[in-house]
């Protein structure tokens, strides 16, 4: 079976993903692969069905979103303009230790409520796949525009086996969780994620995490933790993740790795020193960041873990109990809850980004502090009342980042890009639509934090390598034809906090497996993406290497 018709891209600046400066040349896409790369390929013009004049454009391997929350969006909106319009051709879901597979029916009932602020609750969508393999099959049936790689979510695994209780797992339960992780890896997961400020994953101790990561390491997967704190004690939290990797032998990829909140302003160099020492000691370590200062999560995520234990219904009961409510407010305002990274909440930094109940939409775009002033009630009271009224479904922006920290982390040679983009809500974080053009425009062209050729390594080649996608991440014969054409002089994010769903400029063409999903800046409706399955791609990659060697010999003749 042949792939899409041949497309000849002429006169582009070829950024091949190796870090070498770009050179102008032609690229031929055919049968879903990059067939030829050369200075001028005029002899192929007649045989190409489509010829694109790419003068002034750069061609790069398709970008890889290392931290996506599109788990349900790829099923309900498979054209997926939010990501393909940024040049993203592969995204990694199952993040932060919480997703919908592998999940028992009882766990799905909990996750529908708990993750409403991340993914909504799409009406009529059947979440009954139960296994990672079942979820990946659902992705293939949906035929998304871009490719999807999945992680086993450790919090969901704990929910399946232990439940929502705050207690250590028994030896038998750890063995059962290891079996679930093993099945997920065999089904095609690329690794395992954790969300160690979210229940119930945060109830796992270090030894439990090591045991699960040993299973991931046996499958040559990667561990992707959202650690226990990005605020107070952040360095200690990073050190724990390094310990887990060192003891288990797993490759470590740190999720949205930075230092947030006022206590960590300007401290990214301390984190860099810790990471560099870990690499020097033999830890296989990478990380991702997003190029913005505010973060994004749910309002319920700020609650102390004891208040969020035992599931959403129990949490709502505590929010209605006067004694429990007073204790929660004290931890939020004075002590600093573990859900808020050990830092007392500064309510003027907490902006409502989305609500589950449309009747509450008037709160969207306003800070909790402003709502408190208007109501005449304490800010924590306003927040807890909103959680009850919205049944824990409220999304928030947290304005807690630091520009110096963001720049320091993105310049590091182990860095990759991840949007951490939440797609639901009235005013979600603009990073869902703007992360990758913001890297290429603001931080590369305008600010010079990275060279353009290095940025492509960060955003494509390095992610492909750490995921084991040997046939992606480079512009070379034999590679899968996941490519993006963009204008280095005009590429820019247009999504803002006021208008978070505005499409980027300067990215006219995006191809997935050689088929255009974006043409002249417009979505084509084509959906050539698929679920990528770790451990099942080797034969395809061996074939790609054979094609690359064959093409190289032909070009030498």
C-alpha cells in the first residue's frame, strides 16, 4: 500500500534536526517518507503531484509536544487544530499520573469527576477501554491529524489497585501495580508518568515508585514525573526523582521542570547544578518546559492531600463540614498545603480559567482575590464555595513563574518543549495554542535564547531520541515525513490570556506521514495520524534505516 502522492518542497532552509546550521535545498516527500534531500531536485519536479515554493520558509522535522493533555481531545476533535497549527506532529499524553487508561470502571467514575477541569466530560464519549491498548485502539479509530504516544499514569494505576486512601501500599499491592504497569508497557506505552501533588499518586512513597520504575526500565521506557513540589522544597523533590531513576535504572524525563513561586525566584541555576551532577553520575535525564510564566491546573489541586483523599465525593463532604473546612482554609492561607507545593496561596495569583457549570462563567478571567473583595468574604472562603458550587470542576491559572528561571531552563542542552496545554474552559492557558511558535518566534528570533537550529533539536530531534522514535526528529531520507514549514522571520504565537484560542502565524504547512494537515495556514481535514506503540515500531524503523542507506547509495551514484 502506497502513501500520499509525492510532494516536492523547493528552496527551503533545511533545518535537519542535527543542530547544524540550515542550508537551502529541496525535499521530496513520497509514500509517507522523506525520499530525497538535496540542493536542487529539479529532475523530480515533473513526477511530483504537488510542488511547494518554500522560498523564505524553513523546513524542520515535525515538533513533538512532550507534555500534552489532549487525551480526550484527540478522540472528540481529531482534526486537532490547536496542535497541528503549531507544527506539532506527535504529542505525549497520559501525563501527571492521571489519565483514563489503564483504568477499571470504578476508577473511570472517579477520573471523570477529578479530571473535569483538565479534559471536561465530553457527552456520549465511551471511556470503557480499560487498558492502554484499548485506549490506543480508540485513538486509531478516531484517526487524529497528529500522532499520539501514551504514558501509563501512575496515579491511575494506584487508583485501580489501592484506591484513593492515603496509606502505603502493601507488598501485594505493589506487585499488582507492577503487573498493571507491565501490561501497559506491553500494550505500547512509552513510559510512566506521576503527578505527586495529585491524589492518589502523591500517596506513593519513594520505594513504591522505584519498584514501578524498575518495570518501566525493563521495557526501556521513560519515567515522566510531576514531582512533589515546584515551590517550597522543590530541590529536595527533584533530588527524590533523581534517586528513583538512579535506583531503578529508568530514563528520567522531568515534567515542566522549573522553579516556581516567590521562594524560588532566580534559583534555576541551583536546579541546573543538581541536574548536571545527576547526568555526570550516569542518570539518563531530560526535561521539558513551557515558555510562559503562569502555570495551569485545577482549583481543587490546591487542596491539602488529606482533604482530597478518598475521592471527589469525600472531598465535597469535607468542604461542607465546618471543622474540616476551617482546617483546609488554614492550610491554604497560612501553612501552605502540599497541593500548593508547600506555599501559602497568594489569591491574587489564582485566576479562574474555566468552570464546569455555565452558571458560574462570570467568575472566569477573574482572580480569587478580586472575587473576594467583591463579595466581602475571605478569599479562601470564596475558593472553597466555588469548588462546592462547581463540583470540583474549576480550572485555574497560577501566576507564579519567573522569567529568569524560564530562560535558564530552556537554554539547557537536556531541554525539550512541552505545552502542558489544557484545551477546555472558557479561557484556558494560551500555551495550548501558542507554545511552539512562542519558542520559535519570541525566544529564538526575538530574544536569542536559543539558535534556530538548536531549537529544532530541543523541540523535535531530542524528544524523538528519548522516546526511541528513530525514524522521526530529522530531515533525512527514510525518515517518516512528519515535517513543518515555517517562516523564521514571522512565526509568532497569537494566543493570549484574553484570547487563548488564536492560531499562530508564520506556519503555513504541516505534514504528517507525508500528508498535509495544514496547507497555506488552513486545516485540510486530513487525519493521517495514529497511535504510536513503543516496542512495536522496531520493524518500521529498521525498514527506514534500510531505505536511508539505499537512498544514500543512489545519491552517491
